[in-house]
C-alpha cells in the first residue's frame, strides 16, 4: 500500500479552505488565531519566576493566594468573614456560605 503524503503547506491550504467554506472567513480567522506561536521562552521565564523555590513553596503560595481571593469575595457563593485572616486554616474552611448556600444544604438534608 502506498500512502501519498502531501506537503504541510498543501494540507494547511486545504484545511483553511474547508474552514472558510464551513464556518466563514471571520470565524476561521478567530479559530486559527488560537494557534499562533507565542514569544519568549516559558522555560526561562519559569526558572526566573520560581528561582530558589521548592514545589512545597509554590503550593504554599498558591494556597495563600486562594485564601486572599476568598477574603475579597472572588469565589461565587462564599462570603468572607473576619475569621478569614487565619492563614493556617485550609482554604475556605472558615468561610460561611451565603443564605442561598445554607438553604440548599437544608433542602438536601430534608431529602433524606
């Protein structure tokens, strides 16, 4: 069995034509723009960003940021309380649910 392998430029042109025919020029451009190569070197940036940090340090920073996000109310359905300042607790462990969340948990307990 012989397989004909087209040059990548022909494959790209054919695929582009199919996309234009099926979804139009604008959506084809929007779709293809997702796949542009970025600039810079993620490896170098990562090494600079996390220089001298262990995985445990990085995880601790993530958890700290999550707690801060909870405190300012970035998470839907959660309301910050004064107790949120204790950063030794797991994220969200001392955040009180909104009245809607409380109502949902009461409704689910009545289902039993």
